[in-house]
C-alpha cells in the first residue's frame, strides 16, 4: 500500500507542526520518519492514521484520497510509544479486540489471535494482564493487536522509545524481520538515527515541520543535502571550514599538500575505535577524528603531538560549514 | 459508612507494606483506637440500645415506619443511579470539553458540600416551593425530596470520576479507533470499565448520604408523613420518647447502607483488579 502525502500543514495554536509537507512512501517498504523531538514527525504519522486532522493538504492511500476518512475506516495498524494497552483486558483480549469489533466469527478470532501471539512470542502469556508484562512484552502485544486486523499499513510512533537500550536493539531487528514476514507497508517514527539507518529502506528526515531530505539510508549518509541532515545522520566535525565526518579525516605526522596542522589535545579510547581531539590553533574549533586503535599505535600518537589533518581521498560528503 | 467504600478502593492495590519501622505497632494501634472511639463505640451503643424485641417489632409492624424505610431505601437507590449517570456526564464535560467559564462551573460542583444542608433546603424551597419564581412547586412532594437529595449528593460521583478521566491515556482510545471501534464502542469497552470503579464508589457515597440526609429534606418535605425519610422518623421517635425504636430504625439504616456498600465494593473489586 503506497502513501502519498501532499502539501500537508498543521498548526497547534502558534506552533507550526507541519509546513507544507509532501512525501511518498512506497508499497512494501519500511520507511523511517526521522527527526528531532518536536519536529512534526509524530504529527505526520497521526495525520496519515486519521488520528489528527490536517489544516491543509491531502493524504492518498493507494491513490485514493482518505483525508476525510475516519481513523476506524482506514484499515491502519498503529503502535504507540507508551503501548496504549487496554489494561482491563488480558493479552488475548487485547489482541482480539479489533477482530471482535469487526464481528469476526469466533473460530476465526481464536485461530488468528493464536497465530499472532505465536508470531510475537507471547503465547504463554495470553491469560495475563498488561500490567503483568515487561515493557518489551507489552509493545509486542501492541504490535500483535495492531496486526490482528491485517492492516495493509502499519504505523509505529517511537515504538521503542520507552524501552531500555538492550530491548530496543532486539526489538528493532525483530521488527525488520516481522515487516518482511507479514509483508505490509510500514512507517515508523524515531529520533534515533541509528535505529532508522539499521532497519529502514527509506528515511524521511523532518525538522521544524519541513522535510529536509528523503532517500535510502546510504544516500542520506553519503549525500546529505544540507548540514542539518549531515549532522543528524551521523557524527560531524569541522576541518578547515568544512563539515566532515570524523572517520573521513586522515591523520599524518608529515605536512602534505592539504594538511591542516593541529596539536593532539585528547585521546579517548572507546574499544575498537579511538577518538582523537586536536586543536588546530587559535580561532578554530577543536577537530574530532575517529581512528582505529591500531592506527593510533602505528603512528605512535601521544597527547601534545603535532599532526597534519586532511580529508581522506574519497570523503563521503563535504559541506561548507555555515559561518558563525 | 463512607470509610468502608473509600477504604475499599484505597487499601485494595498493594499487599504487605514494604518496610516495617520499629514503631510499627503504634500507628495501627492509635488508628484503631481513634476509629473505635469515633465509629465503633457509637455503633455498638446503638446496637445495644436497639437490642429490644419490642423496638424491632415496632420497626417491622408499624406501617408508617416500614413505608418510610422502603421509601428511604428506594429514593437513595434512585439517587445513586441518577448520580452515576449525571456525575459521569458532568465529569466528562469538565475533563474533555473546553468552554468559557469552565473553571467557575468546576468550582460550583463543590457548592452543595460547602453549603450547610439546611441552607440548601432553604434555597430549594425558595426556588421550588410555593411562590416559586419559575412556577415550579414541588414542596411537600417526593419529587421535592428527590431534588433536595440530588442537590446535596451532586459532587460525589463527579469528583470521584474526574481524576480517573484525567488520568486516562488518550492513546488508548486512539488505539481502539484504529482497530475499527466506533465512539460508542470505545466508551463502552474502553472508557466505561476504567471509570466504573470510581463511579460505583461515588454512587455508593451518594447512596449513603441520601440514606441519612436530614437538613436539606426537612424544609422541602413539608413535614408531612408522605415525604418523610428515615432520619426524620428517628428524630420524631426520639422527640416522642421512644429512643429504643429510634435506635432500631437507625440500625436498619446502617444495615441497608452496609449491604449496598458491600455489594458495590465487591463489584468494584472485580472490575479494577487489573487496572
């Protein structure tokens, strides 16, 4: 199921959540809507779901205009950051809710709920209540509940935002596998660029209510259209007035043709990677460089040493840093 | 009486206390002593006072007393049911809707509690009595008594349900909507189960209050047998030198209240076990 969003605007009082946003999401893809908090990404998702009404603009699902269709008639599965569990119902009843509302035959409900609980590995917990589950289990239940009505479109609003790092890591891999298995179109909102890079086919970067850029994770990482996207998709540092990725900086002990002299201020060992902070002299910001530990050993770098920094042969992307 | 229902909701959730300080015995001891002096002892005195075959035979056989007790019970039940409906509606409007003057309306809810009940009775008599400025005269009728009781019990359900409605996550309703539920289904299947315990607690308190109300009904009731409720019968019996019969009527009221509170507490417990 493909989604086309055309010229969407939405304000809450003086706050412009979305300003003339147009995006496309292709059928069968896993799309991440990425951006900082308050950037409008959740609003976009809620408007697609029909939970929020746009001030202007249209939403097309598979080519048909659903702008004025109520949420309950859009056939969309929605997963909320804080689970939105029906606390007075068992896990089984939570998952069965949509089927019961649709008055599906009892036998079908039973089979479908069993199947879904298997899919999210909660079969053993069917008679429990949400309060008796862990955060990760609750979110898996919420996912099963959303999938029960076989939505062609699955929307997830910061689905792993309330979970701890380890569970989040597990669940995001699992979501990717699930997406491939059930074969829906999936859109999820996140402020975590790593999460977006890791599992999505397409990323839409939204900031201050505008789409900054959309494309594959590699495109966005390697060819960001502006400083914001570059900064949001990965670490950046400034070298000679240019915004570069810290792993694209080459460190040498001898001055080359384009080497910027700098003095090593700090060496931070982070396991495989070592972070080098160098001072290029007065008036310039410290430069951060990512190196492997071996590289540091080869060059026998020490704090206080003079080095020459240059951008490696094929930098992912060079952007002129904004002045000021 | 009120303590039973409130305790029922407050004490339910957790099991044993997490830590036991050295002074563990003192707190409970003092609490029990205080409750005994204020509640236990008077009730015990009432029981011992009414421990008299003639008194109970009077309650059972005197047609007027019986009909008053029946009327009291049923009007209190009606008050509980009506309050459950209007109280939820009021709480809903105050939590979910925005309109000018909402804060004023919100503070008006507490007025029946703040007003001395006899003043409430006076207010109602002025408005709905003979010479009513709006032409409605329900003085000395059972409808008048119903009005008075509705007035003094107004805050119970509203104030019990309001915080629960406030704490409901809107996401949960959105989730139900995405799953295809219509607004009415969402209310019935999602919201109602969440607010039912608070509604029942409020209704139980309104019931208990209606059962024992005196000040507000005494004026609008018009002092005729037809509109008397339990508390007035007790006052009359005491005035006429029949304290044992009065105690028996009092105990009958207490038993009614306890029975209703017990039933509601059981229902509440069943519903809110997992909330």
